[in-house]
C-alpha cells in the first residue's frame, strides 16, 4: 500500500505492539519482530501507554522494546514506527511535546513516522493540540499525525481547524473495527459518518482490535477448550452473540476454500473495506504471527466478502 506521507510501500498488515512488555518479554518480542520483518512487514504500531496496565509497569515498555530492536537490527529507515500519546494527561502543547520527546528517547530515534493522539479530549482547544503537533512536524520530529478514537464530528472539526490555521492535517485514523464490531461499538462506530469522512478526506485507516481480541483467529469455539490468553474472557463473549458463531462458520468455509487461516480471512475482509489501508493485529509468538501473514496475498471474491458481511449482521 502506497501513501503520500511515507516513502515506504506499506505492508498490508500493521504489527500491533501492545503485547510487547506485557504477554511477550523482550526476547519473545524480538522473535516476532524479526519474523514480521523477514516476511516484508514494515509498519509497527505502539503507544506510550503500552503496557501501563501491567503491575510494575508505568508505560513505554513497548516503545523501549521496539527501540532496542531497531537499534540492534539497524533497520530504522525500513520500518514505519507509529506511536500514540495522550492517555496520561491533557492535550496541552507542553504535554504533547513532552510525550513526543519521551517516545523519541525510548524508541532511540530522531523522528516518529506517525504520531497519533490516542484519544480526544475537549478541555483543550483544537488550535492548541493541533498547533503542537504541527510544530513537531515542522521540526522534523514527526512525519505525519493521526487521530485515534475520534468521533466523526470532532475529526471533521479538527480538519477544519488545520485547514484554517495552515496546520498539518490528520493523515491517519485508528478506529476500533473488525468483522464482529462493524457498527456495534457503542462509543464510536466506524461504519457510517466516520468511514465516509475518511474516504472523502483521503485519510488512511488502520483499525485496532482487528481480530476482536483473538476471537477472529478462530481459537474460541462453542464448547471448546479454554484458551490461555489475557484476553480470553473478552474474546469468548462473542460466542454469546448470534453474529459470533455465524461469522466463525463463514470464516471456516472460506479459509478451507483458500487453504489458509481463519485469521487471514478475517483480516482480508477488513482490508477490503473502503478507506482501510491495513489492519493492526498483534502476536506474541512467531507461530501466532504466521497465522496472520497470509493476508498479504489473500484476495477474497465479492461473493466471499458478501458472505462474511452477511454473517456479521446476524442478530
């Protein structure tokens, strides 16, 4: 996938770094990152808050691991590093600059390819937060900016402010979106006005939770064995909905037809949707990653895409 704000031809899958420093230690993370790069992967997504939820962590652990890996491999120019900031305070100009500088230090790099605001806060004027991001871009510390967890109204307002003030505009969007969470995310559904805005503005969309906490990898089945995962409870909850088992059945049939994995089919459906540039998915072992990588070459027919879409609408 080619895009205007990077000189890299981005791989059709972005590797999520939320497990690094959480369920994958540094050695395990290096193994996953090595396997991803060996397969042609070049887009790694993280955040300054990963993984602050782990006892003993304070955030930044994932960035530190990724920075150590890039330094050890000497491949900075071949990797697009996306990180997020904004979970640890108000979106003031001084805070945004401090967060960016801290991320640069942990990543051991002079620039961040794509810096997202992790979530929107209305207590600081957009002119201030966007101005701070624009200054970082003009200084060469950030190459492009993105919005995560923004409503369509706030994203539209931010784009208007950037156009009026001459600021760098949001080039990327990171929403919660996957085959079983199309319009069901109550806070900010992606399909509808938000997706329409991304298409109209030419914004690259990189959805998170693309495998629905592992559910769309096919590991969770009615009456199946308990899965050893930190996200097992959330993922297994989809089995209690009508669309969960319906989607699994459709995924199984299409995966068998292509002799590929259930996870790759689920990611291929997401990749085929309007405005989607690459889904984000994480893996804590090279074996898990191997189940995702076929999405790079898998192309589903219109009938297969329609069957998956229909299954996801089961109520």
